[in-house]
C-alpha cells in the first residue's frame, strides 16, 4: 500500500510531434501537486470550467482545488461527479508540418478596367501555430476527440479552420 503523499503530473501521451493537445486524466489534483512541463510544451490548468493558470516548460507546484477526502465526499453526494473538478491540458507549442493549399483549377475573373477575362491560380503553404492556449483548448474541444486518423494533426486543424473561415480575396 502506498501513501501517495506527493503527486507528480507530466505529459504521458504519445510522441509530442503528432499531438496538438492532451488532457491529463486526473480530474482532481491534490494541493501541492508537482507539474513537469516538457520542452516545447505549455500546460493550462482549469478549475471549475475556467482557465486559471498557464505554465511554461519546467517544474511547477499546482495548488489543487480539493483534497482527496473532500473530493470523495462531494462526489458521493452529487451522484459520483465532483462539482469542484479541475483538469490540466498539455499543448504542443512546436510548429506543425507545413500544409499546402491552392486552387485546384484556375478561376476566371474579369479585369475591371479592360473587361478581359483572366485566369487566376494560387497556391502556397501555411504552418499552423497555437498562440492563445485557453481559446484553442476551449474552442477546439467541441470539434476534436480522441480518435485515430490517417491525417496529421495539422491537417485536421486546417480542415476545421477552412470549413469555417474560407475567404478568397481578388
């Protein structure tokens, strides 16, 4: 039997180059939990549905919002779910693989001055980067779930972004 006096939380998921964000399975952190954030990652601590802290790479102390005994009592009274839940997300801050984009065929546009039809074709690359961690986690959690896919994570983000925000400027 272990006493579990000290809790250490760290990223335990797959290779970080293939993961955008990973939610730690422990929903109730003990006060004084040690957090280890790996290079190239950031961690965001949520308590009662709100982002309360963001952590850079390194070793940190988390002040959890409930003790084990109190959490179990509250959980028992509320049907097995603790009303004071907290959770931790680890986010990959490395640049993702470049994603190519372009028009599959030329687009016919009429020149406004000469009225001559011109065929336009465009292409390029973009590299997704997560800047606002809290917004990324809250906004994307409704679209992404834990599933296996053949597409790289950057392509999943691009698909979602393009399906909602597709602008073509001429």
